[in-house]
C-alpha cells in the first residue's frame, strides 16, 4: 500500500491534540501536533502507540517505516526533510525505552 492507502486504514486521530515521543530518561524528544502538515505523521505514530502498547520498539520502528511507504525513500535521499521519518531511520536500539504518548484534545 502507498501512504495515502495506509492512512485510510489507520485509526482516526480527531480526539488528539498531538503526541509526545519520550526517551528513556523521560524527556520529550519530539512533539507531533495535530495541525495541517503533521496529521499523517500523527496518525502513523498514534497507530504505532495503539498497536505496540505505547512503546517505540524495534518492531514498532519497522512497522512505522512500512506505513510511511514511499516517503521513506525521499527521507533517505533528503535527510532532514521528513523529521518524523528520520527519527525512525535512526538505529532501532537507539529507541530502547522510548514511549509514544497520545495527548487527548
């Protein structure tokens, strides 16, 4: 599936104001707000949180890259242009203990 098809299959996010990605020390390393231009990433990360119990495990990272589909190749070719994908492209063990925390609206 391409990214648009994947998004259509993921849970809705209308109940969220955003999502925080929190490292093993409890610091917010990324906030994804519920605003135009970020809604696709928010939907992917929220679905990862639901599917993987709020943990950014190596398995969750791999699934996220599948869901971001064709945008992964562009992120690899243009580092920094897709920061929410870049985060997943880091070594999976770097995310050990990281949590995905959806923020209710």
